[in-house]
C-alpha cells in the first residue's frame, strides 16, 4: 500500500465473494478499504475474517489506524 494511506476501514461484506488472498478457499466476510488523508477510498479488498485480522495487525504495526465500520470486532 502506498504512503498516502492513513486509515484502513473494515466493513462487513454483504455479498458473495471469495477471499482475495491467493489460495484461500474461504468466502469473504469483510471488506478492507484503504483511505487517504482526505477520506477518499483508494483500494478495496474482500477478505475472510482470518486474513482481515492479519491485515489489520500488519497495518497497525505500520502506524496506520484501523477502523471497524459495522463489523462485530
């Protein structure tokens, strides 16, 4: 992800989609969206709960805020 990314938002996935992580066979439960300093979305990925947790921890380690929007976490 680029240095312009300031926040990672986690949203519930309301449609059928596979997890975007290579070789993961699980259906997506969460949408991870990167947002810039102006609040504009840059990228969006559908992820299973396990991979969403891994991405959230990685991005927190990089100093980015992770915000959950309607996700029971």
